[in-house]
């Protein structure tokens, strides 16, 4: 795996953290952590887009972030399970994986071509 894709995945972790923090932060320390997560998330995302196609990176970032936020809400905050929401998250993640699979990085041949 390319180190820049790893940055995208790590930035998604921080995105889920700050989105969760926006809803659940109550103390100054929690708000400080939320702000730090915002800066780290976008710094890593911007760094990754210097070498990867921005359209695909942003789609992966937002798709995994949305699905991750739903999962965190279910697991950590005991939100009610909505099967339709889970199915739609699975479809979203399938699309993200598909985008990642068909995206070529600069300097690499297009998949399926010789």
C-alpha cells in the first residue's frame, strides 16, 4: 500500500474522532482534542492529495468517515441499530473500495492495459 493512502486512512480516523467530538464534547479538554483532530485530519488529507488524485481521495475520505461515524455511534454510544442505515453504509464502503481499486497513481499504468 502506498504511504499516501495510509495517510488518507489515518486522516479518516481523525475525521471520525472530530465529528464525534463535535457532538459529544463537554469539557475544555474534550473540545481541545476535537480541534486537534480537525487540524491533524485535514493536514494528513492535504498531504495525501499532493500525490494522489484529489477526487478519489476526497470520496474515500468522506465515505469512510461517514461509515466510521455511524459505526462509532452504534458501538460507543449505543444508538439504535437501523438495518437500512447499515446496508447503505455497506454499499458506501463497497463504492469506496471500488474507487480505490480502479484509481491509478501517477506514473503507473492503467489497470487492465498493457
